[in-house]
C-alpha cells in the first residue's frame, strides 16, 4: 500500500502531466464530478465539462503548453499545488513562463472538489504581449 506521501506526490505529478498532455478530458478527470476551480477570484468553473473547456482554452492559447509541479504541501484533505506554466502563445508566438499555485480541497478518493488558483495576471499578459 502506498504511503500518503507517495499518493499525494503521484497526484501532483500526474496532474502536471495531464496539463502537459494537451488532453482537456485528462485535466478534468482530476476533479470530482461537481468539482470546481476559481482562478484569481474569477467566476467559479464548475463541473468536469466546464473544467475541460477551461483547459481547452489554455491549449488553444498555448499549443505547446507544459506545466511542471514545483512543490506540493498537504494537510488532511487540503493541499497546495505550486506550478510553473510554460509555452509559446498561439497568436503572438511569444514565450511565456508564469508561476502560480492552486489551493485544493480534496475528496476522500483524492479528486479536486474545490481549487483556488492564483497567478500574476499582469505579468502573464505582459509576456504574451512581448512587453
């Protein structure tokens, strides 16, 4: 039986791999059926279909998207997934590297019930624009 450390590290690794796969359904599979993500205090994106649509938008913007897990911390069913996103913007061709994190509330079977995502949106846009 895997330790909680192994299970959580595998979850974080596999989530980053899913984001880097170009498959929006793979990303959505990490969420509970009614799971949600809220990015930078925006409107919540609720349900696997909506999460897949959100991921699809990132893939349209960054066809070579790569997400790396920089760190994971957890306590019970709460976890912090710290990430780096990298890719070339589809319209501008500019190389973008941005960092952020997601604060997860997990279900008993380690699906994301709720995620609060954070990143520097101004720096992200500056890089897209090539400024």
